[in-house]
C-alpha cells in the first residue's frame, strides 16, 4: 500500500478491501435454477467418495473405450458387488454409462457431464 508522504496507515487502510484486478466469480449465464442445481449437486455428491473417484479415474484413463467391471475390482481392491454399487452411483449421477456385454458390465465416461461440471466450477 502506497500512502502520501504526510499520511500514516490506519487500521481502516490495512483492512480495507482492495479493488480486484479482474472480475471475480461471474456466471455468464446467471444463477442456476432448481433442476440444474439438483443435477450438479447429485454429480458432486457422487464424486465426493474417494473409492468412486478412483474408479472414475480408471475409467477416464481408458479414454473413450469402455472398461469392464471385472477390471475395476483390482483397482480398488474391493469385491465386485461393491464395485458395482459404486459404479451404479456414478451411472445414476449421469457421469458414466453402463452397457451389459454377456455377464459383465462395461462402463464409459459421459463427456458432456464433465463439461457441465467444468463450466460450473469455472466461476472466474
């Protein structure tokens, strides 16, 4: 803070908010409605579990290809029914899709869901 030579800093000067260099936290589309808020909250809730984050990152690392649930059990060292439970939460949140191939389920990332989350989280 630069003050005039004949002036000393006061408590008000030290704690006064400075003008931001750029606009902060603007949502170009305006505030979200109830439906959008519920959808985003559901997705964030699904992502709030560390096991689901690990599973999702493994599926996402495969790019556009589907990943068999049989390959996911080794990733988190939990049983197949527990993996299926976590994957169902991700499917219900719209973050991944599930395709049945014979006796195994295969999962793929939904890119649009992550584009929406990225847009929401990019408030600046």
